[in-house]
């Protein structure tokens, strides 16, 4: 049996292959650095086109009981992506209450 030669295995490239790979990598870097970037064009985004409004029913619940109410209403609370089912009550003087939004 012959012993394996370590320099010619496919996993380790020969010295000439290493030089060729290094030269290719250097030329690639040179191309990337010589590319000039242009400023982005002025784009106006109409943010109103992305707004969505929906009418839902809600329950006004004391903060301490919110968790229990959500458990009792499992399946009935609002289930819309990126919209929370429990929000602060915007009414004045209602800091200790939350609104549980329903489907």
C-alpha cells in the first residue's frame, strides 16, 4: 500500500493553486473598491396608503383583572397580526384600566 501524499489531496490546494486563488481574490477586491455608488433617488412614500382602520368592540377591564379576562375570553380576543389585543384606555382618568379588543 502507498502512503497518502499530503500535498496533493483535494482538500488542500497545491502552492500554485493557492497563488492563483489569492490573485483572483485580490482582483475581485479591486473591482469592488472601484465601483462608484450613486445617491438614492428622491422617493416620496405615501404613508397614508399603509394605514388601516377597523372598528372593533372592546371591554374596559381593570389592570389587575386583564390576565384573567383574557384567559376567559380565549378565542374571542382580537387576533390580528401586529395588533395587540390589550391596549391602554385613551379616555381621561382611566389610567388603571385597559381595553381588551374583541374579534
